């Protein structure tokens, strides 16, 4: 597609339920990132995928959070047993990592998660 | 903790005035990027400055970088109401996974018509 696509745009769930958030990056972009943004706050790094390398999971806040990227394209962020503190906007970004390139990130519009 | 820290947290100015935002970071970088976020939307890349550059211009934007002080500034000249948004700096690390960019908490700019 023309840009990074995220779905759903809004998700309301009950505490304890599992949720899946999807990110479809720009075609050909080898790098994909997930960030979390609480209301009025900055971006908290969650996880980073680059090509076929092992993902950098250093930002995942707990083992309830996991992400995968299938076929080097679409990524799914899964939150198990959601808690109220998981409520936030989850932003996905992709970039084209080439030697001498800028590494500019292209963001989706985010998935707003509300845990009741 | 976040690599970049912006200051001030909030800035309110009149249309036509200049707006200056600052960013400080902790570790060595290969480039620093500024992004803009309109309320409730995704972030949009504004400008990138590499570690061997000191100043860069793009339209009404001027970015400076001082690697000795580990700081950068973003200047928006002749501001417009449409510039109202949050502005974030993002850094790429030299010594760690170069692909991972970390963001500060942002500066919220309000430009009054």
C-alpha cells in the first residue's frame, strides 16, 4: 500500500481478554517497529524487526506482550490478559534500511486500545 | 528511560512568532530526526541531521546539532496556526542496534491565530 496501515483503529476490550493489533508496513521496507504512546506522553519503544535478524524485544514491558512478523511483511502485536494500564495508542512504523540511507520512519495512524 | 528529552514540554506563541524547541540525548548517535504529531494521529518525519552536520534547513525549519553538548534545537520561523502539534526528536544509536530509534516526550506547540 501507499502507507503503513494499522488495524483496528480503535479497540475496546475487557480486562483479562487477549487482543491482537495488526500492522501492514510499506511494501519493501525491511524494518518494522512497534511503539506505545500513553495519553499526552512520548513514544515508548516496544519491539523492532529488521529483515531476517532476531527481533529486538528489549522494550516489551512484560511477557504478556509478544509480536511476530510473518514473511518479512505484516506484523501482529499480541497482548494477553490485558490490564487497564495497557490502555494506550500502539503505533507501528516501517523504514527502508539501506546503506547511507536516512532510516526515516513512516508511521501508521495507530491503534487506540482501551481496557475497561 | 527515553534517549531524547525535549524542552520545553509546552510552548504557546502568537502566529508569526518563531518557536524554538530543544532536545538533549545521552549516548552517541549517527543521526537525529525531528517528527511532528498532530493530535491523535501518527508521526510525520520533518527533518534529519547527521552527526557530522551542525545545521540544516528545510523551508521554515532550521535544525542545529551540537554533539559535544549532546543537544539539538528545532526552530520554526514565522509560525502559523497549522503548526500547532507535538514535536519529537528521535535518535539512532551508534553503538547499539542502529535501527532502533528512541523518542523523547515531545514539546506541545500551540500557535494562536
